[in-house]
C-alpha cells in the first residue's frame, strides 16, 4: 500500500512537472545550411509539428486548457496503472499505442469504452465520469501523443553542458588550432552571452549558414573565393557565385558578375575560409566538442 | 489514290497502336524490351540499366529537347508534394504513366500531351511523396497518402476500385510504387511518426484482397526475430517500413524487400537488441510471403537510417566463380554484396567514410559503436540522418561492372531528447549538418571506389546507366548531367526548371531513343534525332 502511495505521489510530481514545463522554441531542424554553401538535404519525412502533416485530416486538435483539466482526471483515476505519460506500467497498457485511442475523436471512442465498466483508481464506477471529463481526458491523451512527435514543444535539446572547460581551453589553444583564426578576447569575447549552448556547439561545428551575403552588399568574410586563369588571359579573382563541371561564375572586385566556361586548360583555384572547420569534423572527438563548448561558455 | 492508300495505312497503323495501348502483357514484365519501361526500376532487377546505345558518350552533345509536360492538378489542392514528380514513370505502348500524392496521369510519350488525369479526394496522411504506379493488363495501381490502393482503368483513368491497406489513425501513409509479381500486387507501407509495425502485402490484382502479409517485426513472442527484442510490446510496435519498391528474381521466385529503421527512431533504451527484421534486406517467397533469408545492414539502428535502398540483382563473377548476387548501398554509408540464394555476405565496405561502426560481425553486418548513438549532449556522426544514400535509386551497369550510388558525405549532431526508460516516437533528432554530394562508382567485386564524381553543390537524384557508356544524374544548379560511365567525366548537361526529383528513364520509340526525367512539377523528354 505504501509503495502504491509513494508511486502515486511520484507519478503525480512527474505529471505536474511536465505540465509546468514552459513552451520552448521548436527545434531548428535541418536545413540550417551546411558547408560549402550547400543546403543540407531536407527532412526525409514531414511528420512532427505536434501532429503536422501526418495522420488523418480530422485528427483531434488539442485544447491545452481542457488537456490541463484532463490531467486532473488522469491523476485522480488513471495514472497508477497507465503511467504519467500514458505510456503504460506493469499493471496497465501503453495507451498511446492503443488503436482505440488513436481512433478516438474528443471522447467518442474512449467514453463508451470506459463506461462499459473500466476500473478507476478511486474505486468509483466509470459510469460516474461526466462527458466533459471524458472529453478532457481525450485532450490530455492526445497531448501526450503529440509530445512524442517531431516539432512538439517538449521535443528539443536538453542541457548539453557536460564538458570540462579547462580541457576545452587547452584544445582551443593547442590541438584544435582555433587560435589560428579566433581569439578568446577578440572575436569570441562575450560569445557565451550571445548564444545558447547548443547554438555555440552548432556554429562551431557547422559554420557558414547563409554566408552568401546580401545582394549588392559586401560579401561576408566566410565567402568562398575563386581565382580563375583563362588560357592566354589575365587571372581573375572574386567571390564564388556558382560553379559546376561546365561553368564558373564569380563576382569580381568591382562587383560585376562574370561567368567563364570551364575547359581542361582552364584553371580554377578555390579558397574556402571555413576549410579548417570542415577538416575538424574528421578529427574532433565528442569529448573535444563538449569541452570546447564548456570553455566557450566561460567567455562571458 | 496512292495518297488515299497512304492515309488508310496510317489509319490502320494508328488503330493498331490504339488497340495495343490497352495495358501490359505480363510476359513483358519478365523480359522488358527497349521500347518499354514497365516497372519502377525498368525491370525486376533494380539495375536501372538500359541496353540502348543510340544516345552514347560520343554523340551526347546532340541530345535535344523533345517536349515538356507541366503537371495539371485538375483543380486539386497542392498538398505536400502533390505538385512534385517523385515517381518514376512507366512507359507502355507509347504512353507514360506516373503519379504524385493523390494524383495519377497518362501522357503521350511522343508528344507530352496529357491523355488523362485522375484525382483522389484525400482524407489526410503524409503527402511527402509518391514513387509511382504499377500496371498489369488494363489495370493501373497506386497508393494514396490516406492508405488506399487504387485501381484505375489504364485506358481512360477511371477508377475500378479502391481498397484500404493500412490504418491512417495509426499514422501510416502510402507512398511506395507497387510492383506486380505474377498474380500479386506487392504493396508496402510508410510512416515513422508513431511506433507502428511495418509489413509487406501481396494483394489480388482483380479485387485488392489480401493474399499474404509479411510482418517486418515479430507480432508475438516466439516469432522469428523476437529474440532480438526485449519484449513483445516493443517488437509489435517496432517499425520497419517498406516504403521502397521491391526487386524480384523470377528464377528463384524470391522477392527482395528492404526494410526501414526501428521505432522509437533515435531514443532506444526500451528496444535493446538487434531489432529484427528492421533495417534489413530480406528475401521472401513470392507466392507465400515466407522469409527465406535476411541480412541486417543496420543492426539496432539509432540514426533513422532505414535500409530501404533497393537490393539490386545481377549475376557476376567472384574469385573466378559465377555467382547470383544482390547488392545494396545502404543509407548508413555501407555497401554490401550478398549471394542472393542464401543472403551470405561476400563484400562489406564503406562507400563513403563513416564514423559510427566498430567493424563488421561474422555475418558481414556493421557493429554499431554505442558512443555514436544519440546522446543528451550530442554525438557527432557521419553520415547524418539523411544518410550516405537515401531513397534515390542507384544503378548497376553490367557493361562497366560498376554500381553507381547517388551519395553524400555528411555530418550532424545526434541529440537524445528523451533520456527516459520508455521513449516513444522519435525521442531525439539530428541537427546541423555538413554535406558534400557525389556519385560513387563501386567495383562490386571488391567494394572499392573506382571513381568518385564530386558535385560543386547539392545534387542527388535517381541514376540511370546505359550501354551507351552513359550515366545520367542530377547535377548542381537544377541541372541534369551525363557522365562517362567508365571514367566519371562530365560530358553533357542542361538546366531544368528545378532539381531532378525522381530517377531518369529511357526507351526507344519510332527508332529514336528518349530520356525522360522529372523536375519539380515538370516532366522533361530529351531525344536523339541523329
């Protein structure tokens, strides 16, 4: 009995803490722009979005206020057997995988099922549940389901600060060769105050998103540059606009866009200021990454 | 009078053509001629190789535009990819048949003129893609996002029947191109939002009734593979979608199905074990659906690397001995050549450099490194979730002996979002990314890269190789490129309206060789007039 009570209290605390979780910004997802000005292949599937494009067009929408009320019913009558997140316990099944629940629309399936005499943890008969309570339970359950989908507000990065700042500093000044281009008191001063930890980690590993610059404006420092040497002509250099096996287009120092046909005799030299970052991906360890983030977090 | 005879002859000819344009003789599925492309891959092998050589490495510069067709949605709404051609067209008797989510079309292969269009009224589902149609006799089959198998009259696009093949409430959706095998319509299922089991169905071509079903994951304790799951509950909901078309060996009567990743996708604490038969290449008896062998290319996957890349069938020589082979370039960056009679590995090798495996086990399957599974603070993994290869079909040329892969070298950070003991759905995601696109040409005998053609930008599409020593692929900047199939040198290119969104096909009509490719909402036809 005591175990039961403790279990119930513990489960209640989990439910309450989940409910108290502040809405968070959905994950940025993919497509933030990979190296070399390429966009990363788009998400292979577009589920998520708290339901997103997946499932039937008439799938229930969650009213958060009703889901909160449903949570009260859940804690009072269901949590002991079906768990804080409705994913089941040793004494009750996972309801989020229940076909009956997945077919439910605002209580039209779970209501009749419960009222047939499903036991409640308070000992009351299930027939005592009002239609409103059943609807609220339906909203609560649907919210639990949506929280497992990509794009849900709870579906985001947790605390990633696990590294050793001192080891990170040593890597920054040593093996990582970061000081070749960066300085803790220069360009990176105050970086901890500018970005979340995960963004520092992402920018360090995958810089270059949107580095094409604005049309007409000066190219960013990270822009890829090319120098071309047409046979018999003077070399021309500038910011790379486009290149494939057949042509290369650059913007020269005067801002003019010029396209050249590529031939075996036509030499193209490319300079990518972010090459060291790309090369780092081959050698950096996960420990180095976490230590570096911990060190950069000290640059307040 | 002479002119009249001519007109009469032409009319008779036209009448013959019209009468022939009534569907597909099943015998042509077994030995496709060069004037047809009767299945998703052109034939059952998955090679996407054509013996045609009228377009070749010497004359490719003279390839001309024949026509373009822009999708007519018939007033239907644009939902997801309903206006993007991700299907590979079939070409039968001078007519192209293709699909997008909720739509199917017939278009004249000589002119691009629309013959008919069919619109399905949707009740929902993921409209990410539709890979194509299948045809048997006068019947055309395709799947819808809301889980119906539709049968149309191939002559006029009118509906004959529809049959539900999966439960939309469980977030299944339909996207795979069905494949006809004897008297079976082979259909798979899609969906990885909820924890649901994958399966492959054989359905009656006349009624759509179920003939047999093979479950990818065990549905009860004691079923084959259940020893690789912690309990029945997890096995029964363990994923393994069948969202790419199968290949088939008529002689062995084996269907080869490549299966998707397990569920939950990234968080995996509650599914310890190899999670059979997810992320595997599996041989099934075509008439019974019984499993004959399996090879798991991603044991206990935790990176969304479905192994649904096709098992490509060819006969080759290994150590001087003729062998019946099947090869797969899996999404996880590894290439496998197996004996297709028993599934035993002959070659296991990386086709792009990866960082997640500790080596291969005694079966030639990669052994995942636990440190590179998703972590709360992130793990740097190559390839990213998008994979070294994805759904875009590869090609194998018996003329060069090379297996061509539309590949990418990618990195991303894999985060665990749900570190609890009982995750569900995804429980994590990869973020960020570095990517280099390329075509890898692999020597099937060794797994070594013979040549690598790197693109100066993002480019990935299905591939087509031909006896003209050509390999057609997407290039950067919305281009289609022809490479020399032996050397990888770029020979020809043209700019399209968008990035290639399917795999190119080729056929011969009236003595002329065509190449057809889809880019966004347009179908492009090129022809060699010389």
